[in-house]
């Protein structure tokens, strides 16, 4: 099987035009270089050099292979730098988030990270917390922000943001002073198992309040329905702050509806990953500053 050592030897011989000079540069005996080059030619089923006395001249096939050899060796060095603990973070970083964090809380962090680490190629997607966890489990994402505390043996996590909850209604609707004022109103919420929905259901149950819940998997649509006076919703404060201007919304906060912790999760079995390590560290520093 083709080895990196063979490719490196081939490139050195091609550059120097001599097995003897290549052996000196590579710190090995000429016979070893010759044997490895011949083995490479046998595997490729082409001649890579014309033999001219003690010198060598690269063949057309060798020229083609040389271009690939240079790419392979360059990519190998890039891979080494990417996992070097002392290297600058670079390469792709795949991050996911639930829609509420993606819409309101995450953009400033992504902007700051891109400015500080321009060589990292950020790739981003949204999804439900269960979808995001599945993507991390199957290596489709490197990390994600979710609104649940997940205890899995392959995951680590850190606090991203403690998200307060706001009950919203249209400014034209009657004010809401307690859970009892919700009785009979239509409620628009994300489908189960949304943790914000679970918090609302628990609050209503504690206060023995019954109200129909309509499932809508879009904050934009939920806000539109509430703004039109069709019902109410319980949303993360970041969503309320983003949409309240110009939408005719009123927000109500209740002590019984405690803030829900959003956490950044990632696999703990992937070894050193400079880009992910830098992103995680930035989240920890931002949380500490708050």
C-alpha cells in the first residue's frame, strides 16, 4: 500500500533529480530510496522517472503524480497543524442550536468568534434539542446549544445562557396578572418535548388552569399569531426582546416561571480540537463575564 514516506521520497527525488542527493536530504541509504520508488511505480503501474545514467528525469505520468503528491503532503501538514495544541484554530467547525438561541443569543458569539479566529470555517444549523444531540452523537455536528441538561457518557457541557421566560400577548388583549387569567385562552407553543412548553404546562397544572395548546414549530409564526390577537405564548426573553418592537406585544414575567439554562454540549471523546476548544473557551469566558 502507498505510504506517505514513499510519496515524500518521490517528491524529493523529483525535486533534486538524483537518488543520491535525495538519500542525503532524507537521511537514508540510496538503495532504500530506489527500492521504495520502484515499489511505488509497481503499485501505480507506471514509470515515474526516466533513468539516465546516475540521474533521473521525471516522466509525464510522474509530473501528474507529483502534483497530487504535493497536495497530499501539504494536506498532511495542514492536518498536523489543525490538531497541534499550539497551533492557531482553523478548518471547519460545525455548530448547531435550538431556534431560540440561534435567533437571539448566539449571533454575537458567532460574530466575535469569527473575528478572533478568521481561519475557522463556521458551519451552522438549527434543530430541536433531540435532533442536535443525535447529530453530535453521529459526528454530524461538533457542538450545539440546547435548553436541556443532557447526561450522556460521551458528552460534556457548559452553561451558555440562563434564559428568562416571558408570557406574551397582544397589546390589545386584556392584561395577564396571574395564571388564572390564562384560563380558556389559546396558547401557541413549540411541539413537545420543548422545555419551555414543559415549564408552561407545569405552571398551569400547579395553578389548576386549563387552556388549549396549539403546536407551532416556528417562533416567527408564533409571534405572528400572538400579535394578531389570536392567543398567547411563553417564549424565551431573547425572542420577546427581538420581536417586541413594532409587533404590538406585551410581555409578563412571573417568579414561578424560572429561567431555563441553555447549555453548549460537545463530544468528549474526540481528542484535541483547537477550533472547538477555542469556541468552548469563548462561551465559558462570556458566561463568566455575565
